[in-house]
């Protein structure tokens, strides 16, 4: 069991080191960022000046603003207020235990399905950790 724990710790350390290296190729250039958002700033100004304008009206009146903007109908990455961010309720409960269960409860505003998944994840992780402790105490592995 000690070898498995040491291997897992080595894996996590290596993964964390690779994820945080400064030479990951990501650089933030302020001028490029400003240039990318310049078109969106124009659209935002038009929408603020014309309260209640829809996308169809914007397309009809000011099609020039939308020339460099790509609109996507796919909204699968958009979260609603009742969704748990990034991971599902099971993983919040499994990784963070009772704290994850509480976070899911408050974030989803007591969505019964997500809270149930978080509870199941919490119970499973507690059982795995508990069995690991028992195996360690009695030197089973």
C-alpha cells in the first residue's frame, strides 16, 4: 500500500509541476487582447445606446459591426445558475467530501439530483478512504 501511495504522490507532483511551468507557451499581450475586443466594444456601445435591440435588429441595422464576429448557435458550454461549475455533483462530493456536498447544495440552490450525486460521491470516497485506513492499520496490503 505504501508503494501505491508513493507512486500516486509522485504522479500528482509531476502533474502539478507540468501544469504550472512558466514555459507553457501562454503569453498575454495587451495590445493583441485590446485589438481582439475592439469589435466587441463597438457592438456593446451600439446595444447600450439602443436599449432592447435584438440580434436580428442588429444584423439588419448594423451588419458591419458583425462582419468580424463569428456567432455560434452551440451553447453547450454555457452554465445555468443551477449547474455545478466545471465538474458534476458526484465529483464535488467525492473530492471534497462534506464540504463538496455543502458547495453543491448552495451552488445549485438545493437541486435534488445534483445533491444526491454529491452525497453518493461523498459516501464512496469516505468508504474508500476508510477501507484504506483499515487495510493500513491491519497491514493487509
